[in-house]
């Protein structure tokens, strides 16, 4: 029996979001907002070396996004493409940063005028994943607009609105016999109503990047 969706606010009772809070509404593009929950299926093809080894589909298998990764193992920039191959977001890691920081830009740009939001680790020493998200107008970064908390290894990360307990998206682990044999890492993310799912998809890509860097650091220590 399927579990019912747990809304951050019951339908029809949500208060208007504070200006800039990002609890609901457009962050990337209106076409990525829906008035109902959206399930994203994430497939990581571990053994594939070409672009597109990280794909995001809907529950029916229709391609929503794929990630264009830099060649030769460089980790400074990734581009999130829509199903037609057009750039939606560019994710750039700032290599010299105290807390590991990613900047996310509109389309294929890396110009500051196109900066949409910044993502950084809450602290350098972490046993579980904790990321803070700051929208571009949040210059002082005293309070985050979104938080990501949980275990990436267990695929149990949750995205919260600001410092509140209001959930805007949550991850679910999903193993299949096919995933074991084909070397794929499958899981799904439920995006709550009126939350920009391109924004959530970009956070999943950053989480994947954080995890790979942590594993590489652990392997070299």
C-alpha cells in the first residue's frame, strides 16, 4: 500500500511565503512548478564515462533532465540539461572555499547577473550531509533559504524551507535487481507541490558531487 504524501502544509492552508523564502513558487522557471507532488527518478550509471550518465526522469520514464559533466574528471562545473538538451542551470564549484561552495546560474551562463542561488556545506567536518542554500538576493547569508539534511549513503536526505521543519522535498532509496546487475544507483525524490523541481534536481546533483568528493578524500587518507 502506498504511503500518503505528507505535505509541508495541508492543501489550501499554506500561508503566503515570506518574501524570498522560496517555500513555494518559481526559483528556476515556471515550467518546473506543479500544483501537485512530482516524483523524480534518479539513475546514476556508475560505469558509463560519457555525458549523460546522471539522468532524471518522471515516474513513467520520460526524460526530464540529464547532467553534462566536465571531461577528464574536472569537478568545477556541471550543466543541467532539460529533456531536449537545452541548458537549464550551470553548477559551478568554487574550488577555493572554506565550506565547499557551489554557485548555480541560469541557463549556460556563469555571469554574476545570472546567479540564482549558492549552496555550501554547513561545516567542513560532517558525519551526515548538511547543506545550506542561499538565494541570490540573500547577500549576508545569515539565515539560509533552504536546508538539506540527512544521509546520502542511505539516500535519506530531506530538503527543508529555511530554518523551519517544513519539508519541500525528500529522497527515497530504490534498489532493483536490474540496478545491481547494470551498475546503476537508483533512487527517487518526491518534490512537494508548488516547489520548483529543477531547483531540487540541482541539489541532487550537488549532493552527488559532495558524496564523490568525500569518498575520494576518504580513499586518499
